[in-house]
C-alpha cells in the first residue's frame, strides 16, 4: 500500500483528502502544518507528500526547503496543492524541489488522485 503524508491546515479539506485517498487504496497521515509534518517524517516515510503552502507555524515553502536539504527525505516526490496560483509561487515551489504543483480550486479530488497516481 502506498503511503501519503498530507500537510494541510484546512481541517475540512484535510479530512476530505484523507477519506478519498484512503478509499483509493492509500495509507494516509495528516499534519496541520509544516513543523508537524517534519516531525511525522521521523516515523512515517511516505511514497509522496501532498503539501499546502499557506499554513501556520511553518509554511509550505520553508517545509519544502527543509525536506530537500535532508538526505533521508529529499528523494520523496512532493506535490504542492495550494490556492496560490501565481506564476512566481509556482516557480518558487518548483525551484525549491517540488515534483508537481496543482491549484486546489482548479481540480477535483478525482483529478488529484489521478495526479498522485502518476507520481507514485
């Protein structure tokens, strides 16, 4: 079973992701901010990270940079899912090492699962 670690501070959206991805056959863990996600990586190493950018405590850009600096985790594909859809935000995420970028408001959960399936 493929494992996904999701960092998303919107509780409703995080629950929807977890429900839909679990039904699609993934093992899913949720973190509400980047710092919590980095702590979870010590005991749960996923096949893919789904990362929001706008979160409290540690934002997604900082979290992405931290993951890519870590030898143990830097090869994990990271799909950024954010409502920040400006070209500079997308470019910055990709430069920091994201494997993909989706704008949450532009895609359904089924589209998201299809994207994740192509990345894992």
